[in-house]
């Protein structure tokens, strides 16, 4: 294949120019063709106006943490029994 070209310098010049042409084609595709498409707008039915008193309170009480500790302790007991049985 190299014998088709006059010299190694000519081969690399053709190779480089082909790579540059491909890069320009790819950049044209992404910057011209892709960016022409309009951005997707969210549907209006998902945008609801909420009054301030309708916003839920995302706070936790100590009771919630106690229940969480209890659940973790039960899970730990279960996993420790399961690991003992698998030995």
C-alpha cells in the first residue's frame, strides 16, 4: 500500500489531511446539525404552583431515630444469625 504513495512524507500528509477532514465533518455534525434541534421543554402539567402552607415539613423527631435504630438492630441480628448458619 505504501508503494502507491510517492514517499512516506506524502503518505503521512494524506493521512493527516484525511483525519482533519473527518474531524471537521464530526464537528459540523455536532455543532451545526445537533444544536439546531430545539431543546426539550418540560410539560406544563408538572409545573404546579404550591402555596407556602402546602409544602411538607421534612424534619425528623427523636422517635423516628429510635425506630430506625430498632430496625437496624433487628437487621443486624438477622444477618448475624444467617452468617452463623452459612458456616
